[in-house]
C-alpha cells in the first residue's frame, strides 16, 4: 500500500530532509585524503547525538553503523572501518538517513578525493545528472517506470550501466515503503507501473557502474561491489510529489 503524505507529514519530512542535508554537507567537507570512513561515521554520530535525531540505518536489519560508505568499486552498504583510509584519486559514496519526529529522510552523494581520473569524473557527473533527470519526471499522472526509463536511457547512452540488484523506494514513517523505484525497465515488466500522484514521497537513487551492472556481496554480508572491480557511483534524494511538481526534501543548500 502506498502511503500518501498530508501537509503536516510533509512538513516533518522537510525537517528530516534538512538534517540529512546538513550531515552530508559536513561529511563531504571532511572527506579528504588520510581520513578514514570510521572517522566520518563518528562525525555523523556526534551530529546525531548533539542534534537529538536518530540515524536511520544504525540497527536497521542489524547494520552496525550510522552511515553507509562505498569506496571505488563498492556500490552501496559498505561498513565504516578504521582500515579504510581515503586516498588521492578515490571516489567514495556516502549514504545517510535520519528518523526525526516519526519520519525518515534518506540521501546519498559520491565525493571525489583530490584529483580523480577522467572516467571517474564522468561517472560522477552522469550519475548525478541521471538522478535529477529522474526527478524531473516526477509529475502527476506519470508513472514509476517513466522515472526508470529516463534514468536508464540517459546512463546507458553515456556508456555506463545501471545496477539492477538495488532500487529506490517510497519513504515516510518507514525507511522503505511502497512503491519500489527501479532505475531500469525490468526486462519482462508489464505496463509502466504505479501512477504518480500528489502526496507520494520517494527515495530515488541511481547506482551506476563504470563496467558491468553485475554485483556481488562481500563476506561481511553487507558491502555490495561491482563484479568486475570497476568503479561505481551513487546519488540519492528524498523527493515529494506536490501539486506543483517534485520537491527535493534533501537538497543541499550551500
């Protein structure tokens, strides 16, 4: 069942989205050569403690940390570690969400550490652009698969591949709600999926690989990596559909 949000619920989700944005902006600033993903997670946890909000991921399905990191060939759900030191030329995905006043918000960015290779620069640009292209399709009477098609077509025309094993999702009182938001058209999918309407809130999150879309999970049971060891990038926003079109609840304000 899709849970439409009313004006009061959207107000609470905007507040949660602002918190997510603030934490991600801080983590982006601190993500520099020589810093560990463990240290970045500690920063987020201190911000949670001082701000009085709850990290969405910590304890979710027994996930042990507040932030998910994805370094280079990692796609999503990497666990922070004192051994994972950021180096010049790395790219690192940072995925963070909060629970505030009964409602969730969720967002992700991928950050360049110093000077990165041209293919990595293009991968980040294309993945970020694909997110915003998908958001532009979030309009009343469009359908979920219109978002999927827009993202997939753009990414593949740019020479990259879309991850099939993870998708976006509805969000609100629960971290994961209906409907699922694939970043691709399922090969045997029928129709165009659920019709979009005002009050829907969704986390749209393209995950884009340099090479093959195939993935595998590491022995920690969480970290998803590219099967061929090539780079992956991930960008995500929590987006509400209003009568005036899409509203990004987790937009970074610089």
